[in-house]
């Protein structure tokens, strides 16, 4: 089957860059900066509370630091919040760099005449921001983002849309991602060849059901070249 | 009167840093980036349309680039918008640096035992972000922001609040800002000593009424030292 793959689709977060590390460092630096600006709390405790906020309100909620202050019985304090915001964004941007093998691998795949695509969950403008800051926005022939389409991973509809755009049969397409419950499950259901890349905080998770089992598991992106033959 | 000034208050935008240049460059770079990302329009025409958008929706409206695309009959295009957003924010941060004389002058005033303050219009977190990125957040004893208080320049109420915080009489306080219709007018009404600094895009504007006439006009911040004696 592998020799007729024509399109390789990638997830973005924890596949093209180290999003787990980026997020963790950004949150830690935000807490440190808020403490420096006058928030008198224990750093580890604050980080734990922040994680709770994110679980409750989602990672795109823009008033997480306001909620954090509330949790510690502080009045709204724009100075402390701004310190957190600046540190958070500066760190986010600083860590928005591709894995070392990302760009060489994408170039190699293009040299070999594969078409390249992205299938990702998120707000469309935010995901495009990531591609642009990673410097890979010109590499991809097809970009499909859940925020544009209304269906999210692992809904196979999202993957079918991406396949349709490419004009290929599902079996001629490959999906590369880090999450079994999102990338692999949905892509398997849509009939794609699936590759789990062992990166990010979900790398040790095992398949919970047959549909989450990837066709291939790789530890680095360049291993895809061997699979494609 | 000048020898009893105890507190010097500053506006932020176009007083502590070159906000006019920053905004103009950020908008130009955003348009260039959107054109690079596929927006097929004339650069000058797009800038003109963007200025119209900002006049219509205000400068803190977050969907300016979406509106810009609409104006040119484009469908929503997250890739193009993201290119604009990235270029806009990168440029904004790059130009968020103090005027060369800002920090030396603030240090000198502190050495001379003046208390320092900020009186500014805007969203509190955004204005604190500016102070932090400018690296001057620790210099000020009193920071008053319209977003926190509900009254905006030139409402003398905003200035009175700042004066109250300082514990001084109005005549013992000085307001330094670039805008006659905002900084000078409100501060005059509140009984402060007023200084117009000739910076930014409003520098050539003349007083339209007596209450807009500043006690002093300076071309650079260090001239304040001479006024204080």
C-alpha cells in the first residue's frame, strides 16, 4: 500500500513543534512574572491552580490570569495580569520553533513529489499564526482546520474534507500525528494510512481500542521516509 | 509655583515612546504581509481602507483585518489574516521601546526625590503591558488608567483621581503629555501644572481654546528638568 501514498498530512501541535514544552514553559514564566509583579503566592501552588483554570475554561480562554487572581482572593489587578500576559506571549513565541527535523523532512518530501497537507484542531487564525511563525506556511498544498469546518478530531468528517481537497483516494493519503484518540482514530476511520509520532505529553498513551491503533509508530519525523520507501 | 512640584505625571503614548510611528509601521507591515500571503490589492489603497476601518471600529477592535478583507470582497481567509496579525504584533513589540531620553529622565527625577505617576487612557492590562515592555513599570509610584476608572481624558475626574492617590494638592502636581485636547485640557481643569511635549502626530496642533493652553511646551523630556528648576 505504501508505494502509492500521494499526500502526507500532518498535525501541528506536538508533531511539527514541541507544543507541550512551549505551553508548560509559558505558564511557568507567566506565574514567575506575576509573582515578580506582586502576586504573593507559592509558585507551584499557583501553577496547580492555573492548570485547574485551564481544565475548567479551556486553553483559549483569555481571562485565565484574572480567574487565577480571583482564586487567590486578589482584586482585579491589571499590572499583575499584564506581567503574566507579557511573559506568557514572549515565551510562547520564543518556543514556537519547528522540531529540528521538521523543515528538512518537509523539503525532502516535496523533493520526492509528495503533496503536503495539514489537518489540525483549533481557531483558524491561531493555527495559521503557528504555521507562519514556524516558517512552514508555504510548504503545504492543503490546510484543513477544525475552526473553519465545524468538525473536530477525531470526527472522520474533518479528515474526509482534507482528503476531498487533495483529490486523492483515502488509501493514497497518510496522516501523521501524536494523538491516538484524535489523529489516529479519525484518520483510521476515514481510511487513511496512519502514523503515530511519539512526541509531546501524549507519547506514552496506548491505544484504548482497535480504531486507535496506528499503522506505523515513529520516534522522529524522518522515519516517515523509510515507511514511504 | 514650579519649585513646589512634588509629583510628575506622564501620559504613555507619544510621550514615553513613539506610539505614532509604532502604529503606522505596524499597519504597513501587516498590509505587506497580507499581500505576501495572497491578498491581491494595492498597498497604499489597502492602508487607506485600513485607516477607514480603524476610524469606524476603533483601534482596539480585533477584527480589523477581517473587515479589510470584506471591503475587498474576499471571503474570510484565516491564512491572510494570520499573516497580518503576526506582522502587526511583531512590529508593535519591536517598536515598543522608550524614547532615548525617557529612562534617563525618569531616573533623574527619582534621584531628585520627585514622585512619578502615569495618567493614561486605554484598557488597563494593555497599558500595563506597554509599561512592562518599555521596562519602566517599576519607576512609577501612581498609575491611573481610564479603563480602571470609567472616566477618560480630558475628563478632569480622571486627573483628580490620580492627584488624590498622590496625596498632594493639584498645584503640587505636573502633567506631561502630547495632546492639548486630552492631557493639557483635563490637567488644566484639575489645577495641575501642564507641559506639552511636542511629539507624535498631534505635535503641530494648536490650542483651540484657553483651557487647552499648556503652562510649558518642551521638545524633549529632559527640558522638564529646567522647568522644575
